[in-house]
C-alpha cells in the first residue's frame, strides 16, 4: 500500500531538516521536545500543552513516547496546512502497532480536535469498533475522561459508544447533520476491520461516509491495514497520516521478542506432543520468574514485572453467538482431556504451572454468579486455570471424562476471576478460551500462546491474538526489551533469563492452525537475526611511523565526562531580576546566585522585519486592564508551570517570602517582540501573551539553573576507557556493535545462521572503514540492508573521516613532532559532551581529535560535528545558537575556556579545547548565490561562518566522487582548521 498522505506530510516535515527518527538520539530529542531538531517549536509547544491538559483531566502523569509525539505532530501539521483544502478528506487514520498506546493517542486527538473548533453548541463524539470486548474497554477508559472534559465545556459533549454492528442497524438519515450546523461531530473508529467480511467492510465504508459528513471529522486507529479489499485500501492510501506499524515498533525495541513452534512433521506431530512442548516451555518460564532474584538481582533487582501466563486462544468467529460451538468445544475438550490424563509424574514436571497442587482428579468448578468462567484445579488444590466459552453452562454440563470432576459453588474469592488476573495475588497461570482473551484486554502477562480453533485466515483478528502476547511492560517500565535480540546467549548468562521472559512463544494444537497464524502474522513482522561484533582498542600509527598500543597512549589523552546532577526541586528567589537558587544533594544544601538573568522573547513569524520591543507597552496594558484579567488563572498557570519544571518560585515580601506573580516573571524579560500585524492588545490577547511569557520564562529559567548546576559537574579522568563487556560501566569506547540483518523468509534466516562465521567476516569487510589514527576498530559505514547499534557513520561523517585521515597522512607522515588520535564519539555512551546553556541540552560532538605537540608539550582537543545544520534553524539565529557560540571562545562564560582551566590544573600542562561545526553539502549556508555576488557572499561567509568555526564539508580539493570541488579563500576546510590550531 502506498501511503500518499503520510509520505507527503513526512516530506514536508523532514525534507529540509533531514532528521532520521530511527536514530535513538533523535528519538530522545523528540521526547524532550528539543528545538535542536529543527522542527517547529510552535507545534511542539502545542503538543506539550495537550499532554499537560490530558494529565490534568485524568490525574495522570504520562509522558509520550517519540512516535506518539510524532503522530500528534503529523496531525497538527495536517490541520494547519491541509485541512479544508481540496483533495483531502475529513478523516485521518493511524497505522499503529498493538501495544503502542493508541488509546492515549485517541484521547489526545479529542483534545486536538476540540482546539480546532471555533464555534459550537454541541459536540457529538461517536466511538465504534466491531469487537464487543473492545467496546467494554473503551467504556471503562473513555467515559470518565469525557465526564471530566464536560466540566470544562459545560456539558456540551455527548458521547456515544456502540459496536459497528449496532450502528449499521440505525435507520437511514439517523446521522444526518446539516451544513453550518452548530452541532459538530467527531467519529472515533478503533480496529475498524477486525472480523468484518468483505460485504460488511463495504457497508461500514458507507456508514462511515454517512456519519462523517458536513460538520464532522473522523479519526481511525488500527494495528494493521492488510487484508482489505482494493477499493477500501485506496481510501486509506490518502488518509493514513502516520505509520508506526509493528515492524517499526519492534525495531525500536518495544514489545516482546517472539518465537514460533517449528512447522515440521518431526515437531508438529500430534496434539499430545504439541501440548507437551507448550507446557514444557511454560514451566521453564515460571521457574525462571519465581527464582528471578537468584539469576538477575545484580542487574535488575529482585522481580520481573509480570508473572508469565499461558493463554489458549484463537477463535475467529464473527458472531458472538457462535462461540462455544463445534470446533471450539472440541479443541477445548482436547486440552481438558490432556490435563486430566497427565500422570502424577508428568504433573510433577509442571509444579509451577499447577501451584504445587497436583493431587486428585482434574476438577472443573462453576460459580453461578460468574458468567462463562469455569475454574480448573486438581482435587481440592488451589485454582490455577480458567476456561471461558460463550455458553459456559452448556459446556460445563456437557463435558464428560472419567478423570474429570465437576462441582458448583455459590461464592468465589475475587482473586480467581479473569477480571483480576493482572493483580499480583492472582494464582491463575492458564487461560483456555477465545474472544474474551483476543481483544479488549491489555494484560502484559501473556508469555505463551497455544493456538486452538483457528479457522481460515482472518487477518486483523490474528494480529489481535498476536498483539495480546507481545505486549511488554519492560524491566525499566518503558515497554522495551532489556537487551537486543540475542539468540547466541546460553543459560549461564543472567541475560538469558530476561531474554526468555521477554519472549512470546507460540505453539499450536494443530499444524494448520500454526500455518494460518504465521501466514498472517508474517505480513506484520520481519525475520531478523542479530549478531555481535566486538570492538578492539587499536594500535595507532604515530607520525614517526612507529606504532603504539592502546594501553600506552590511553593515559596520555586528557578526558572529561559529564556528571549530570538529578536534582528534584530547586527553591528560587526572584528579587528584582536577581536570582538566588538552592537545592539539596545528599542532605547538603547548596546555594548559588545567577547574574545578568534576562530573557529575550521573540514571537515574530517574520524575523526579517525589525520590530519594536513591546515589553513596556505590555506592562502598561496589564496595569490598565488589571481588573478585567483573570488573575487567578494566570497565577494557577505560574504555579503549575513551576511545579512541572521542578521549581519553587518566591519573591521577598516584608522580610518574608510570597509566591511569584506575573510582575516578577516579567522582571526577567529583557525584550518582547511581535510582528505588528500579529499583535492587537485585547483582553484575550493580553492573557494569551501572558500565558506564553509565563511558560517560556519559567522554562528558560529552569534551563539556566540546570545548566549552572551541571556545568560545575564535569568529571576529569586520568585515562580513556573502553566500555566493560558486561556493560556495568559506560566507558568512552563501545564494547561491541549489534548488527541486525533482515530476511525475506525464515528459511533465509536459517541459512544465514548456519553460515554465521563466514557471514560475520563478510559483514565486517563490507562495512569497515580503515584508519591509521582512529583509536578503535572496526568503524562502520552505512549499509541499507542492516541495522547497526550504535549507529553507523552517515555519508557526511564518512566523508569527514576519510578527509581527515588523508589530510594527516599527506601532511604529517614522517614528522615526529605531532601525534594524532581520533575518536568517533558514540552519543549513546553519553561520555564526551558539553552542557549547553539555553536548552539544558548536551552537545555530543561526532568526533574528537587529540593532537599531541611533543615539542611544545601541549595537547589540543578538537571537536568536529559534520552533521549539517542540525539545530541551526536559519542564518538569523546563528548568534543565538549555543552549539555555534561554543566555538567562539572570546565570548564570556565560554564552556571550552572553563574546561581548559580544569584540564590544565589536572594534567599540569598546556591544553586547548576547540569546536568546529562542519556543514554538509545539502546545507544552504555558505553557498554562492550567483557569480555576481561572489565577493559579497564570501564576505558574509567569512563574517558569519568562518569566524564562528562553521565550515563546509565541500571546501575541499576533491569531492567524494573525485570531482574538483570548491575551496574557500584558496583553502580547504581542514586547511582552515589546522591553520587556526597552528599545526603545520
């Protein structure tokens, strides 16, 4: 399927800035709403406000993952630039993996839509989905949220939650809305095609169009858009606004790993063999879980988050009334028969499954007050299993087996109910049933699936079954697997335990069930294999031609690491612009003052136009309209924003302290700029400006304070180090690469594994970039057929790497007065970095070069960042960019100058630190506009780029294709660098 809308918006957003959201570093920056990405700060602020609003209504404290933020970003982009234009429907669809948080996205979409409405008397929200159990889930989650929302909107929101089938029964014109109606409608569709036949899909399309007419809009969410008929598929090509399918979800490390029972006559033999294999694996998992503290306490603590659960499921009937009939009863009966026929010795093999109670016949217990749930135990032992069928009474009455006992009870402990299965005290380990487990159930416990009664392919329904199992809470509560998929681990490694518990195993009662399941799931998943390639510290060639081992030069390279302080709350006193802040660290109070704290706020859309500072005018309007402004709401915003930024803001008041007010916040504003046509001082505008000023000033104040704290906390080390093999220490050099290869089929994957040693050598030979000066090997360049962690070098980085190696070899081979050591600085290690003042961010240069001048007994440390203009928005903001200003050592409070002092005191020798930004060819900065303006362009480049240590990668004698390229003032970019450093 060609996702036309998604690809068009994606090009609009990323076309100029060239951001790869697959890179973990960029994902982290998105989650921080960082302006360093070059994305719209206005849209980021809008999303932050939506999340804040949602948390306030739901009394939650959620933080969105990067892909949820980007889904909202794409949506906001659509509303701002595409909505109400020709050829664009009033519908957006999201292709989002099961477990990726579609429900939270749906709720925030409601807030997003409401902010777009200008005038309305009523908003009707209709939520629909084909699945009955999904309806129940949405009622539980959406009704309380809408109730809270109605408190803000004076009960103007009506909510309807109905199955798709129920809506199809409504009379004609039931959903009619007239044009220009003051009643608006929002339709929410979840998993719109689960279990729908082709004819019903067509009817649902017709219903969707009826509902979504005139004053309405529609959002749809689905884990898959495969298995649709061609006509409907074309609709989605133009309406899918964001794609985060399961393949992308899994590649990012979210969700469980998965393993399928082999489809092979030697393995899938008979029902007993298949059930034996299922229970053997499940017993092992429960044993690992119960003894987790013995295996992994040194890594993670004493407990794995969720106790494993075995779920037999697979019913794909479309009609709830068909549950509990024929094939389903037959397959469930076979599982019951298997459990009843287990000998005492066989039961002993599964003590963890049966809660150590294995005496007596298999007993089925029915409680009259619980619909369609039948409990399993052996004799009078504790219940360990639940059967769920559509007609529980009939199934219970009809089951006949010589080793099965049946009994009815009136009262049951709630811990045995399915609704409480996720609670820690639940003893239930086995579920046997169908629809109830396949949809509308968000448990993280499912660890083994046994397929029963799986009819012909149902596509989306099978994805739902798969989705029940791959949901993962994660060791770190982030939804991610603790380790990369690593099939080579043996059971003596602590990581093996975690890998086992974080893997979904799928078994099947019958071979054809598994074939059907894998056929449909394979449309969503990829067959991959991950290998590790260890990194070795390198023997480096010196200028004299001699070679020196890592252990001999590691302690000659001055090194500093970040040592960021995580301080929960800072108390801040604002006294006429003077800032004093204090905090506690390990029970010791620290007090510091900040000088010259004034912030410039620039809200101009057109920054080419010089506009007058209106901060004084704004103060006067605040004073004049003081009685009409909602001071309570403004103060609440100050309090909430301060709390969100972990600040307590106070000002002096008669030898005491009071909470800061708007005037105190304005005291920190040096200037306030708008374009004239964008600003009119009405009451509404004054309040809106006040809200923006409060949010931005407090955020900037937080960044300023955090920077002040962190810039005092660099750790100086006596030697550069490699990350340890157990990854207990971070180090400055990585220990290994994780290289993942994707295959078209499972058979190709097996061929690769069987020839693993040769494949490793081939991968290394194809990807490695050689160097005499880099201090570890291998160093990898991009290959589109592989995923590498840490990331490979991109095209610009490869060119820089080759340029500097060639430059050093050409100009300094045979000279023994300089030695060069080059390091690719892997950001994931968070080792060598510089704190940036205004954004509380950290700048991690891509490369670090140490130049040892043996004649002068001097060392120069040089940062290079060949990433284009990432984080530099436009030419007008060069002087405002922290990463740019870092290279201008004449500026006051320059971090590099401070680091030089620290390093010189530590090493007792002359040490200089420099920083250069290298723009890639795609950057417009420094390009000649025309021959007629060459001299003018050259002067601008010198004043605005070269003097700020911003150079271009194509200022080189030859480009990467061997073609003559462009020099600046007769020099290459490396000539300029080495001239600046005085290295000849």
